[in-house]
């Protein structure tokens, strides 16, 4: 079912918009809030569970926003433990304002966590990566191979990571709309990777 308005969804959107104020996407000056909204819209194609949609809207808050601005405790008080646990489940081990571990270490940690995450977390992760991959295709259309220079990892590493997520989602959720759409998005980006 497509994303529908509710007071809780509206509140989550307001929190996400405040938390990501001033942030932009890597590939263009689009305000960052466009990403969590897109992820929530995509995840709503896979589930009617409002908590999952709310967690999708908030999925980057705990890793991208300092706890002094909005913490896990704030999220739990406002949206409940289930939403907070889903957001934790799709968050990398990093805290805004603190030193970030190397890219590969963060991604390996994310993959290890995903292997044990709930089905709801897998849906949010799939929706997140689907939007990132679709954004990469659009950026490649504008920038060509220069698009790859926007990221902290090269094409081989990016594709390793996205393929590993697609494999985990398929293994855990089976052949379903989320796993099929994620695999299609990975394959679309793989065709853009420079060769030789």
C-alpha cells in the first residue's frame, strides 16, 4: 500500500526534516530529507506496518545527527521502542560528531547486523539501498563516470556491498517484491561500473 498520511507519520516527517536540516545528498544539492521520504515511500510498497514506515523516515537520524540534537531516548519517547529498535537495526556503528571507523569496517559491521536483523529491518534496508542505487543511476546520467568520485569507496567496493545486502535480503526474505526490486537496482548500477 502506498504511503498514507497519519498524525504519527506527519510527526516522524517533521522530526526527520528538523534533524536533517541543512544536509544535502552527495550527488547534488537536493535537501537530504528527500532521501528518507523516498525510502518511506518505497517501503510502503512492501508493508502496511506504520511503524516500519515511521522507522524508514527516521532511519538515518541516529547515525547522522548528534545525540544532543535527537537521541535514541528521544525517539523512544516519541515513537516507541519498536521504531527505535528498527532504526538501530539499520544504522551503522557511528555517531555524528565523533570519529568514523573506516568505510569497509562500517560496511562489514552493517552486513553482520543485517544477517540477524528483523524482517522489518530488512525491508527498510532494502528500500534505503533501492533509493541510493536509483539515485546513483540518475547521477551517472548527469555526471557520467565522475559520479563514482562522489563516494568514499570505488565501484568494486560499492557493488560488493550492495550485492551482499541483496544476497542477505533474498536469503532472509525469499523471493519477494523487496528482494526482486533490490536485485534489479543493483544490476542497473553494475552496468554503469567502469571496466578495465
